[in-house]
């Protein structure tokens, strides 16, 4: 009974994972714009630090997979990165897409005031953190006036917790790959406001316990109607998807929107 009640009263939000990455080149302005135009409830994006201190929006620590250039982002400047084609790998029709800087994406998101923004802090190739990247990202978010609808996430929980002591109104969520014992206790102890698990590790009892601790549950990466329906049944707060064109119609159908 509790599952049914929660599922019907708590509308699960749909977030575009790296934008509309299932159909467009991931983490590009095109992918973000197409997802936002479709009406997603939020956008997830990834950030790295460049050699000149700029903050680039890309998932991998290397440019190789999405641009074909085998260089680490930490060794490149903004000018060098902007010379690369970040779209052609997805199809000839996308050639010419560029790797955006965080400021560019935040400027775009300012035009869609209802969208939540989830910025994932990435690490260098060897797993080392970029010094002060969390603080610099949050400062940019505040400069753009977007702090009230933004959450920062990372698999590097220590970095988030450490930064939280130095930042005002900092909202952050803990990303996890594997199952945790009583994750609601751990997430609360670390001071985060949200739990960002691999959706395959979730069940209704975990979601309920997180909600009892006033934690939001944002699950990744959900790409089928069957998996999404199961998470809607649990009352998950948001799901990240590569295919908002599949999950947005399901959301409307399920919740009667």
C-alpha cells in the first residue's frame, strides 16, 4: 500500500543524461538544447578542469572517445579543445559540434527556468581530483543565479564533503556504483541531500528509508519503459536517461500529467 501511495503522489522527474545523449552527441549544447526543448525536468552534465583553468563539459578525462584526439583534458587549453569536432563520432550530420565550457551550458540553462541542473564533478585519468574544482563550479553556478535549482554530484564523496565546509547553500548528492548497507545512514552522515545510485541497486525499501531521512533519490541511467516503470512504482524522485523521448511520454501516461 505504501509503495502505491508514494508512487501516485510523488511524480518522478525525467533528467536528460548528458543531455539528449541517446540521439545527439553527448554533453554538447545541441544535446542539452534538444532535451530541454522536449520538456525534460532536468539536465545532467559532467565537468573537467583544463590546463588553463577553464571548466569544460565532457564525460571522459580524455578527448579520444568523442573527438578522436588522444589527449587528456588536463593538458589542453580551451582554445585547443574548441578546435576539435565533438559531434562527428555520433553521425555525419552532427559534425562541427564543439565541447562547451560550463559557462556556455549555464547560459543555456538560464533560458529554461524550470529545469533542475545536476553537475557531476569528474576526476583525472588516474582518479586524482582537480583541486578546488567543486568550489569553482559552485561559484559559477551562483554567479549565474542558478544555485536554487542546481545539485552537484560525484563518486568522490570526500571531495564533496570537504568542499561543503567552505561553501554557502551547497547542495550535493553522492553517486554510487554498488549496493550499500543502509545507504540513507551513510548519505545523511556525509551531509548530502541526495542519493544518486545505479538504478539496478535500488529497491522500494531503500527509497522509503531515504525519504524518511528527507533525502532525494536520483537514479541513473534508465533507458527502458520497463525499468522506468519499476522506479516510478518505488517513488524515486528523478531518473537520468539517455532517451527522454521514451521516458517523457511514459511519465505523462503513468502520472496522468
